[in-house]
């Protein structure tokens, strides 16, 4: 038996500096589709994803929230995993850069690079963008700001280790221009890398920091932390067991077949990463793909957590189906370009492609098979030349889908599948089964028409399985296709369904959406949730209860702390009729002098109570402000004793 060929595909490892959003979903779904397709094609797939958990940004965020970096990331990583499970992401391995085995390997990698003379110690002076964890030279800044995200950069100067990136410039240029290797796609990124980074002269890269601690320590020089990108990029090999005992798959899966990411981090994957691998004497990944951004809102720009314009993938997949969301993202995004995200566009696409074309084709075909043949087609069928166009269109699909999906050109591949689906719908109208059904002599022709339709659905659904892994099995069930005829190879062959296939009616796969209604509902959900007061509303009472309370404005004559109590203040107030003593538990929020002379609200007819041995005659009213209380006060010209109603 021949060994399965290995196939190794990776997503970027995401920063858990905020919860995952639609942008992260795109890269991850894209990789999932390729991984699923390759598995169907018989490859032994390793699909890796994970989280990039070190660095100053995470350290700061945790500090702001008063927690530890690890506790902070643990929670967000759990959300990433939950989302991947919701979206049916079939990753084989999930790496966290805080995993012990990864830390151990990175320390060894750093030491190897140092021992081999590719890392040296010097002083770093330059600009640093904290959100991007990137160092920049003055000349790389755009209007004095970070060229990636446009934010402020800060001066940084410290003793640091440097990686001799400059030395690799000629080899990197050769790699990028090697047409046969076709290392980086789309090609526009090749020019970008050469013109923006290699031609101006690659600088050596600062690869350690001493100004924060949340990272992997350089194990031979205390106080130095490995630069987060060296830590992060190494994940692609540490996750296979490179320089650790956790896994033992390095020889099997390395070099990676594909690293997938968006354009802003292509620089790290097509320059720094290959240079590190060259320095380590390791083979280079075969392909690097830098797709565009899903953008959101009028200004465009990469949708990110920091801009707050996030569409919730949990809500979308729950309301419209995971497979619809997967389909939409892949169908809309043209590889290499940015793609604005719009719910409206998603609903239109859903209605036209999924509900009208695919859903309708399946339900009409199954319904007619049930209606005209009680669900089981007769063996005797009459095919004719007019069937050829539909069948040959389907013949062309598998190789085209393989080629386009494998190079992240999902929209092209999907468009072609849906052209066949549209052609099949037209084939129904051309053949008018409802007319054929009226004439017993035409039943063999009717059977052939329905069989061609069912078999075309089968072939399309096979190719759609990686994109819609939840719905396609339902389609197979409805059209009576068993496992033996739904393999990837089976998509290339005509007429594999049993000649006497039996269909079974199922649920409506894609119920039509009322676009306006859905948009309104999503908008309502997006409105910020109202923060409810801590105290729930009390039961209704009658007017007499209210009228029984005597509420008055009172003037504070004196105020002092009650000895041995950190809560109580003792007031002497004028209630308009005379002076009285009252206590109030607001000592934590006011210095006594602040309150003298103020006009406050008070319930004056409560029965006297004793607190800390002192009598309190009434209750000063205060209002909750978060976890504090503030007195209810009036303007000075309100007279003592004025009643409140
Ligand atoms: O850069 N459109 O992590 P990150 C499309 N930790 N893709 C998007 C996107 C959008 N609007 N937003 C995010 C990092 N992505 C590093 C990576 S790898 C060794 C280290 C996807 O959380 C896209 O793949 O900022 C992008 O490159 C990645 O998330 C950035 O994720």
C-alpha cells in the first residue's frame, strides 16, 4: 500500500488581544477548506492553527484589566477555540506560544542562531510600534507613524540582540523571483517586498527586548526576551516537534506546503521567516499566500478589534447557518484584493446562490422524483444528446476547483460550480418534466432527466463539501448518494448514482431570507446593550405608602466622622423646625468638611435608630454611582424644611 502524501497547511497564529472576528474567520476557513479538500483527495493533512500570546501588547492589556497575562489570554484563547468549533474548523493541532514545548524550542532556536553567528549583541535605537510589535527605521515610517497601522511610534533604545537579516538579501530576492518555485502569491506582493524592503537595503533585525517581561527569555542572557516575531514564526516548526520531544512529525510534514495570512504580515513570512530557516539550514516552505483584508464600514481598512467595527461570527452562523457564512466569505473575497463586508451582501448572495439556485435545484429535483416515481427512479432511461452540455460542464469542474481552491481563488472555483447549478436549473426548464410526466411513453426520458439532475447535484455537492461540510451530507442523503459515490474522485465521474436511486425529501436547506427584516434585526442586536441598574425595580406600592414618608430639604450645620467607624458620618442638620442629629454610612465617599453648609434630601419621619451608640433621626438620601454613593443635594437657595414631593 502506498503511503499517503503529507500536506501541511497553517493559518497565522492569532493575537489573543481581543476576541476573534470575521477577519480571523476568513483565513481560518480558507485553510480549513483546503485541508478538507486535500483530505478528500487522499493526502495526510496536518492543519495547524493557534495563538501568539507573548509581547508587550498583551502584557499591557492584562495590566489594564488587573489580571495576569496568562489568565487574560486563557480566556480569549478559549473563545478562539469555541469559534473554530462553531465554524467546523477541522484543525489537527492548536499551538499556543505559551506552551512549554514551544518555549523550550524557541530558546534552542535562538541559541543555535547565536552559536552559528547569525545573532549578535548590539544596541537598538529606533522606532517601535507597540500594537504591531514592530520595529521601524525612520525611513520606513509614513508621516512619522507606523506604516502598517498608522499609529504613533515611540523612540526605543536598549541593548539588544540582532539577527543578520541583511546578509540574506540576495538569497531572498532570488527566492522571490524564482518563477518555478512561485513562492509568494499574489505576485503583486513580490514586487512590494522587493521594492519596499529588499531594494532600499534590508536592515539587520532586532530580535530581543529588555523593556518588558511577558515573553520567552533568552536562556543565556538574563533580562532579554526573544522578539515576539521570532517566537511566533517558529511555531510552524515547533508544532511539529522541531527541537522538542512533544511531537515527532517534523520530518514528515516540513517543509510546509502553504502558509496562509493577510497582506500585512507577508513581510514577516516572505523575508524574515525564510531567512531564519536558511540560517538554521532548514528547507523553506513551498508557498506563502497573502490574501487581502475584509474591510468594514465606510472608511475601509482592516477590520480589527481596536476599531470596534466587528460583526459577530457567532451570531451570523447561528442565524444563517455556519455553511452559509463560510460560503459567503469565500465567494465574496477575490484573492489578493480587499473585500468590504456587508450583511446585506451576504443575504443577497444567500438568497440568490444558496436559496434560489442550490436549495431550489435540490428540492425541485427530489420533489419531482417523489411525485413522478414515488421516490425511486426506474432502471430504464432514455438519455439523449441534449444532456451533453450539462454533463460536460460538470466534467470540467473537479480540476478547476482543485486548482482554484488550492491557490485561494475560492470565488472563481465557487462561481464555476454555481454556473453548473444554474445550468441544471435551466435544464429543468428546457426539459419540462411536468409535461413529460403527462405521457406514459415519455417516462424513460423523464427518468433520464431527473437522473442527470440528481447526479449533477451529487457532483457539485462533492466539490462543495469542503466549503459546506454540514449541508452537503444532507444533500447526499436527500438525493440518495451513499459514501462510495461522494468521494472526491467520484466528482469526476458521470452517472455514479445507482440506476434505481431512491431519494428522500428533507428539510428546506436554505430558507429564503427577508433581507430588510434581517438587517433591521441585526442592527437592533448591534445596539449597545443597556446597562441595567443593580437594584431591580421594587413591587408597585400605593400612594398612601409614599405620602406617609416625610421628605425634606435639610441644611447641614456640622458633620464629623463617628469614632471607630470607617462608614458613619454624624450630621447635625436644620430641618426647618430645629436641629437634629442624623447618621449616614457615606464616610468612605466624603470628607466631613465637604458636606457642611450643603442642602440635602432627607426622610425626616423615620423612627429613631441607634448606630454605634448614637441616635440617628431620619435618613439622608444618597444615590448610587457605580460602587460609590453620592448625596442628593439641592441648590443653596432651597430653604431648610422645604418638602419634597
Ligand atoms: O498578525 N481580513 O496576529 P493577528 C482578513 N500574531 N484577514 C484578517 C483580518 C481581516 N480584516 N483581520 C485579521 C498576527 N485577519 C500575528 C501573526 S503568525 C506567525 C503571527 C487574519 O491576530 C489574517 O490572516 O493580528 C491576518 O494576517 C491575521 O488574521 C492577523 O492576525
